[in-house]
């Protein structure tokens, strides 16, 4: 995203019990501007293949549309999310990569 710096750190907790998926996390901004929480709980029904799912979110007023493609590496150690966000401010895309510890 133009003008945005990558976060300083993030921590994500994932619970997978086929077909349900639940994750939550905290993102710490690089500028020291604080942190934000995020979470998801649902059923995997947008599966593209054995390691990739697609999701789409629309805000209630239709102003925001977020499309996400989430994949896990073959060894299960890396989660990658490619995100596209359409908002009143324009179209933004970015990739998040999470390594298992």
C-alpha cells in the first residue's frame, strides 16, 4: 500500500479442524502508532486446492471489498496471504507472510 510501512511485528494463532478454520492475531505498527487485532472464524468453502483458499468480504454499505488468497507451504511452516482491497480511497494490494515458530 502506498505510503504505508510494513508492520513491526505480528503474532497469529491458527486453529484448523477440517473444514473449520479459526485464526486471530495482533499486528504492531512500525511507527509505534499502536496495534490492531484481527480474527476470522468460519468454514473453508472457497478451497482452490489442497493448500489454498480464497475469501471475499463486502462491507455492509458496499464501500469496501476485500479479496484474499491464503496458502500454506507444503511443509506447513509458512502461511501467505495475498490481499486486494477496494475502498473509497482506491485499490490496494499487499502480501503478508507468516512463519511458524
